């Protein structure tokens, strides 16, 4: 019998949390509910969820800080649930490392669909099979290996969430090829992703913070179109 995937629900509104839990249990997920940030961080360790549904407005430690602290040690997928629907809040949540953002009130079927979509996209590093032909691209001072999900930049390992690494690998695998934001969404997040192209911009911004422009290569913006991994001399 297959082991149920575990969803941690972090929301101080008990009614909303219980309703979410009922929908997910109906879809054969195992759930755990906590109502504050400190309990959420403890539950991440004890419950070891496959995905976290995280409200932003929590007593004590808020959702942003919870997201930041989880991301410091784990790549567990996080979907933010918030009544705050401003673009700033969505972008900030994604910059903290969240995988998706849903504004309250939300449709229960859409929530379940997003949970399933994020779980399909997520592949833990430990689950990567050992293969001889590594999915790897290498440039001077940069090695991106999608087989073991590692990036070495200027001789040092760089920690980054799976989607950031997959985006960097995809761009670097096709040097000087321009991709639209829609193409990158399709390739990295999948056709079923429910989101907008701002997600790509946020991930590119985070990549540029970690991987600076090199004299031989850089991530270039093609205004009005999208992005490319620009390499000199080819």
C-alpha cells in the first residue's frame, strides 16, 4: 500500500484549516494542523511533511519568517495562503522561497489541484537516481548538475531551490537561445501550472543574486520577450 503524502496546514483560523484538511483527506492525503509559526517550525521537524500550506498572518512568528527558516534547511514545497492579495505580498512570498501563492478566499478544487501540481513538480535530491550520463552543463567558474541538483560557482557550492536550479540548467543548456517567459513556465513549471509570468521574473532575480554576471557568460534580459543565457564566443 502506498504511503500517504503528508500536508502540514499552518493557519490560525481553525475553521479554514479544518475545511482544507477535510478536502485533502478526501483526496487521500495525511494532514496536520498548527495555528502559529513556532508550532509550524516544530511540526516541520516532527511531521516531516511533503508540502506545507502556509498562512502569512500568524501569531508570533509570521508566515514570511516561517518560510525563510524552512528554506534555510529544507526544500519542502510551500504554498502560501493569504488574504493579502497585493502583488508585493505575492512577490515577497516567492522571493522567500515559496513555490506558489493563493489568495483567500479560494476554491477548494483549485487548492487541491495546486497541491497536486506542486507535488508532481517537486523531486527531492535524495530521490535522484544514480546515472552515468549526468545532466550537467559546465562553463568557466560555473558547473550546473541537474542529476544531483548541485551548482558550483567560483569553486563554491551554491544552495538553491529545485526550480531555480532547473531554470538555470535549462537556460544554460541552450546558450544564446532566447526563451519567452511563457516557454520557461511551460518547460520548468509545466503546462498545468496555475500562475503568471511574474514567477519567472522572481526566480531570475534570485538567480542573479546568487550567480553574478561573468566575463564569459551571463543571464540576459531580452526586453519585451524573455531571457537567455548569453555566452561570448559561440
